[in-house]
C-alpha cells in the first residue's frame, strides 16, 4: 500500500486522524508532527466531533521521530547559529505539538495497533483512552539512548499514570513498557485482534454505538473537570522539558546518536 502521509476524516461524532507511513513503521518527521498537531486542532474545532481518534497502519503505531529528518534537518540560513537552528527544528515544534495535545477538549483516543516509540509514545500517553489491538503492543522511550531527556509531557504523564518508581526504572534503564505493564494504567481495553484495518474500524463502530447511549456534551464536561487536575502541570513540564533539552541539541549529542542508530539498523540487515 502506498504511503499517504497523514489523513483526516469525520464520521458522525468521531474525527479520525490516520498515519499512513508503513514503510518506515510510521516514523514522523518534524513536519509530520506539525501536520498531526494541526489535524488534532482541526478536530478540536469541529462542532459535531466529540471523539478524536488517532489511528495508524501496519504492525507499528509509530517508530517515533524520523532519524532522516533529525540527521538532515532543514538547511540553516548562512550565519544562523546552532541555537537558532534547534529552537526552530526541535524546541518550537516539540513544544507546540505537545501543547496541542494537552489543551485538546474532545476525548482523545489512541488505537494502539502496535508499538509506539519516542515522541509518538509520549503523545499516546497524553491520550484520554488507549485501546490495544493485542498484547504485542508496547511503549518505548529511548531518551537515555539518544542523549535526550523526558519529552512530550512524560515527566508528568508517566509518573501520574504508572507511578514514580516504575517511571524511573523504565526510563532510566531504557526498558519497553510491555502490554502487561500498560494494562489498567495506560491501556484500558485489549481488542485481541490481528488485522489493523479491522481493529481500527471496530473501534470506530464501538464509539458510534456508545455515543448513541450518552448525552455527548456531558462527556466533554467530564473531561474538562478531570483534566483540570493535571493540565497546568503538563503544560509547565512541556516548557521545562524542551528548554532543558536544547543544550544537548546545540552540542549535537542527539544528532550523533541518531546517526549511530541509523547505521546500526542498516548493519543488522546486512
Ligand atoms: N525513522 C526513520 N526510519 C525508520 C525509523 C525511524 N524512527 N524506525 C524504523 N525505520 C525504518 C528502518 O530504517 C527500516 O527501513 P528500511 O526497510 O528501508 O531499512 C524500516 O523502517 C523497518 O525498520 P526495522 O527493519 O528496523 O524494523 P524492526 O522491526 O527490526 O525494528 C524498531 C523496529 C525497534 C522500531 C527499530 O526500527 C528502531 O529502533 N527504530 C528507531 C526508533 C527510534 O529510536 N525512534 C526515535 C525515538 S526518539 C523521539 O521520537 C524523540 C525525538 C525528538 C525530536 C522531535 C522533533 C520534532
């Protein structure tokens, strides 16, 4: 199937955002993350939308930041400082995308058809509800491997949802959060299916059926009340996370490590 980037449609009370980049396991360039954020905002402003659904394709939900776009960022203007370059290519993008997810007013649901890595996993942790296709899903936050710190609000969302000690063990030692660990914390239902398209459609049908039995404005009111408890903390964390990371980007540590990762992935195939 040809990769079609990121698409958007509305089906009754549901706005559906689909990532279609199966060739690279749905990796996301900086521009892809901005497009995703724009579509999440579009759903927020859709008067008849109550649920915003994030869906993907193939075997992975998303392999995170695309290492090609990180190792070959948009050309800097001559004379532009490294600081200016990474404020544009990292801080402003990362902070904007995360902020759009935090302030979203509709019920944000992730259809986790497979593993999610890095910023994509962080965005998944920002969702109100996460459904797993089966028990093969996992979340991976390889921040220590890549010379990064927590991002996408994870310094608040992971301790909130998993507890402090579990978050420390997982992030500091670069472990996957397996389905067993996600169950009941971030993931609330396992559909126990194998076909991504069928899984995605099942979730849409289930939501439409459920929407028939509730007074929809109430669910948005409830989300607003629950998110008051943590929203400001995540916004503050987003700002601190991105400004703390900028020194590493200016020094070039993540870029060096992304290059090594790219070479390693190539080598293991030879
Ligand atoms: N970017 C680009 N291409 C990728 C990526 C990626 N992140 N991940 C996988 N691919 C490509 C591979 O190169 C490969 O392409 P090809 O077939 O042409 O060689 C194809 O997808 C399939 O990948 P694999 O063969 O490696 O598949 P495996 O099942 O063996 O492994 C893994 C899957 C474990 C996901 C492995 O591919 C991997 O480790 N990928 C890198 C994941 C990663 O570390 N992502 C970055 C996370 S950090 C992050 O998101 C925060 C960044 C902050 C900056 C944001 C700026 C806006």
